[in-house]
């Protein structure tokens, strides 16, 4: 039986891999995921410690290419915010990112029963880069041109009455979903008094962890695994949990095939040696 593995058509292996990748996506298995206490847990605790009614600002600093890693983090954090009774202000340093997530955030907010303009708002992209955000620190309405993403005046959005300046008195925490530049440096450099949490693509983790010990980052959600960890913390398994299941099962399959292949190889060598005698 084992000898047959040496001549097994590789297409059967690929088929097995496809199956173990598809099954968790259709029905999550919920394989164990340990939560990183120094990164993901810190992010969760930071947002969890905010008083009800506090405003959290999302900085959408990514595009469609990193949707798989970052959007699930956004959905998981919104779950936590809904449970805590927090308010949401969506902004961003990347124009493409804001329009990309607009409908997804709106659909999630609707599922919570959030009322637009009262519980949450999306102010859209504001041209001008860092200078625009610095202008918001003095006069948010003027710096943001006084309109949201759909050109609705701030006067018609009750939540904006609480945001006259971009500072720690108006915004309790900023969560930046980042896959490149401009990114967290804007907030670390010019808005150090506002608590900052970063939801990061895997490629950015190594360059970001140094800001945890200094307190400049209050928490860091590391890549797709971090998103799965956050889903576990909020008790709402989602896309990242499914993908981590698929990744784990595929790794187990490959390891199993390697072990069986080696057993079959050495078994055949041993048998050939006996025959030679």
C-alpha cells in the first residue's frame, strides 16, 4: 500500500488540497487560535476601555488589494463598538480606500441599527494630506470642508456637533487600517495625545511593533491571523476565521503528505535492499 504512494498521480494531491481549502470557507471549523497578548489583546482592551458614547475614528489607509486582511478587522472592531455603545467617525488618508469600504461599513452599521449622523458618520476623503488633518486640529469643520462623503452638511449631522476640533477631547481613539504610506506616522507625529491602534497588513508588522513599548501605539492587530484573533475576542467568527481554518488544514495536509511520502520512500528502499540479498 505504501509503495503505491511513490507513484501517486500528483493531481490527487492537488484535489485534496482544494477540498481542505474549500470546506472551512463553506463551514468554519473553528480551529484553536491563540490571542497575541502583546498585540491584538492590547488593541481590544484599548477600545474596550472607552466609555460608552465615545467617538472612535477610523482612518482607512488601504485599497482593494488588502481587503482580505484589513476589512475583516474593521468589521470585528465595529462589533465590539456596537456592544460598548461607541460612536464611529470614518475618515481616511487614502481616497480609494474610503470609497471601497463605504457600502460595507454602511451595511454593518445598519445591521446594528445605528442611525447615520447620530451613531456614525463617514466624512469621506479630504484632499491635502497631512496639512488638511492638521487644519482639522484647529477647526474640524473648516478643515473637512463641512460636508460628509455624500456632501451632506455637518449642520445636519448631530454627531458632528461634538467634533469641532481633531483632538483628544473629541476623538477618544483612532484606529488606522494601514497597508502603506501615508499611514500611522501622521497620527504619531502630529496627534500624539489621541490613543492610536493599528490594524496592519502582515508586511507592516515588523516596522510597527517598536511603537508598542513606547506607548505611541496602544495596540496592533497583525494581519489575517490578528483579524481571526479579534473575531475570537468579540465572539463573532468571520472571514478571517474561515481563512485561518483553511490555512491550518492545508498546512496539516502538506505535512501529512510529506510524512507519508518519506515513509513510503524508505519502505521501498528497505524492501529493495532485502530483495538484493
